[in-house]
């Protein structure tokens, strides 16, 4: 067949909107190009006259040409269709071409031609490469986040352990007879230790926010009780500065809502604490209102102070992490710059918002807007004196006679308590805190000895650290629970007393069979209270 006739035979392929080429088995047994349609020629930047009768190696040359020819020969020898990809280099770019090559046989079964269908998949490959890089970057970022979380958790544990000794011994010291100078020193140690603990907690919360792992747990709670509790708690601090806290809880505000009371408490403590911190003279107003007709946020909690105020240019800055207002007059009062960042993140997780209005020299108002569902279900929160809703400190409160209450720790007298704690300072703290109660204490330095001691004798309660040599607290608890089940022994109350302070740690303790959880550092009253509970 003449060359012209052969081209006419394949003329219809010229209109196909994808790369098409035809190979013919030459007399030398090599597959040689007969034609390329317009799309293929444009992609390869060749003309018809140039490619006729040549192999892929002769047309494209280099490694790409050799690779293409090898693929052609492989299909010719196998007699089966194949799909392959080849990268063709050009002066300023690379093309990734995906080709499906199909053998064509004569009536006698002899392979005479091969039909190739090609497509430019450069953008697809680039997209796949980008996705692959994105996946790698995401995995590395997740690994970095996990490493950071683990580092912070480890650092928190390592800091909380000695902090428990500092705060615990300081509390015990303050229970002794001190002169004014000694009392000043002990108070300074205590306040500094508490400030350090606040920083640790803020950094951990901020890390969770960045990792998107800050959880919200909704349950019924009494907002009225919560607000009153916070005003009462911080009222002592305000009174020490000569300030008054006025609380206004609107009559139209429902008493009970469905939300995360602990997170709302955290936000209000931060906002009210800041108001007290930066206000020298005047008062602080806490207002709670509810507009049932509001479209988005019917519940509003506003905290107003008569402090120095915030300049307009700095209002956005205060919600940025680690940013603090550059005010020399108040610099000594500033903290990490995380409190408002965390508060804003918490409220936004509850689908609310925080607004700030302020005038320099007049004061500042922070308003928390929420859309919490109202619930009729009673919250398990004890109501505080209604008089405190009006103001704190109460101005007209009269002392009322009360029945004598049992002293903290009286229920512990004669109680046999097994303490599994490897840190000697923390052993000393627990010993000194519980010694006045009359409890019988037995200390062991690791979980295995705790298991052995429990099996060897009776005890009423176990205080169990988690991170100990030989055997950790979780596994020790599991072994104790298994032993009790085997010998049909009544379950002994086990309380985790640990520097592992994450919610996941508390969950792990409950799953292992523990009854309660106390994170370090703890106060003497907290330790006694959780034992008596």
C-alpha cells in the first residue's frame, strides 16, 4: 500500500480529540510510526513527515525515546494491550504522557500494527504529587503536634510533682505559728506557686486548642449558682483591694441551662479575675440577662470594671495568644497573655462570642453571648446564699448561729490507708497532711509492692500514684481488682493521686478500676475531702 493511501486510511483519526498514533511492524521487526493525529503531533511538537517510518527512539531520543521503544516492543512481543506512562522533557517543561497501546492482528493472526491512545496527565501527576506532599506535610504536622502534646504532658507531670511538694509543705508551714515576716515569705511562696500552676494549665489548654482537641461536655447546670459561686470565690480577692462585686441576675433569666459548666466557669473566672486584677478603685458589675426573642444569642453575661480601660487599637490584640497590652502602669499585673485567647476559643466552641467595650480612664466591659438551651432538669449544684446575688461582700448580712460541724479529717481516725508513692517529698507531704487525722498510713514506693501489701493485709483505702517504677498505678489497680474478684474480697476504695492531670488520665484511671482521681498539686483540704467522700 502506498504511503498516501495508508494515510488516507487513517484520516478519520485526525479528528479524534485525544492523542492517537499508529505503529507498523517494519521489515526489521521494529515498530515504526505510520501516523500521529493532530493532537499527538501538537503534544510531541513534530510534523507528520518527520515521524513516518521512525521508531520512538529515533523521534524522541534520549532515555524517554528508548523507554518508549522498549514499551512498544514489549507489547509487540506479548501480543497484549498495555498502559504505561512516560515523562518527555522539553526545553522549559516536562510532559507526563499516559498511553494505552493495543496490538492489531491480520486475519492470519500475524501482528501488523499497533494503535496508541495517549493523554497528557501532567496536571494529574502534579496534583497527585501535591496531594502526596500535602499528606506528608499533614502527617509531619500531626506527628509534631503529638510530640508537642507528649512533651507538654511530660513537662506538666515533671513540674507538678515538685510543685506538690512546694505547695503542700507551704500550706503545712502556714498552719504553724509564724511571725509577720515568716507569714509574708510563706504567702509569697504560695502565691508564686499558684501562679506557676495557672501558667501550666493555660499552656496545656492552649495546646489543646491548637490541636483542635478541646472538648465541650454539655449537661444541666444552674447558671445562677455558678455565677454566685464565682462572685463569692473571687469576692475575697476583691475585698482585699477595697473593691465590691455587684451581681445582677435578671428575673427573666432561667435558672438552669444545658452546657459545659466547667468551661463557662473557666471563662467567667478569667474575665472576673482580670477585672479585679486591673481595677484599683471602684467596683465590678456582673450582669446576667436573657432575651427569649433574640435571634442568635439570647443569654448574655457582662462583666464591667472601673479599671484603666483599653485603647481601641489594642482591643483586638488582647485576644491574641501571648500578647499583652504594653501598659507600664499595669505590666506587673500581666500574665501569660493566654487567658483571653483560651476564653474566646472556649466560647466559640460553644457557638458563642465575646465582645469588649472600653474607654480609657473609665473602664471595660466584656460581654459573653451564648445560645445555651434552657432545661427544666435540675442541676446537681448547691445553691449559695441568695444575698450574695445582690453584692459581695454582703453589706447587711447578720451572723446566724450554726450547729457545730465535725472537723475535717475526723472520719479518718483509725482508717488504714495504703499510700503507693515513689517520690519521698510527696510521701512526706501526705504523711504530714494526714497525720493529725489519726489515720494509719503505710507507704510503698511502687505498684508491685502496693499489690503485695494489699494482698498481705487489710486496708480501708489506697492512694495510688500512676507513674512508679517496677509497676505503674494503672496495672497495679487492675491486679488488685482481679485479686478481689478471685478471692471474693470486698472492693477497696482506690484514689489516683497523680501529676498526670489530663482528662484522658482520669478516664484511664476509672477504666482501670479506680474510684476517684486527685491531681497534683493538691491542698490538704482537697486530700481529706476526697478521702472522706
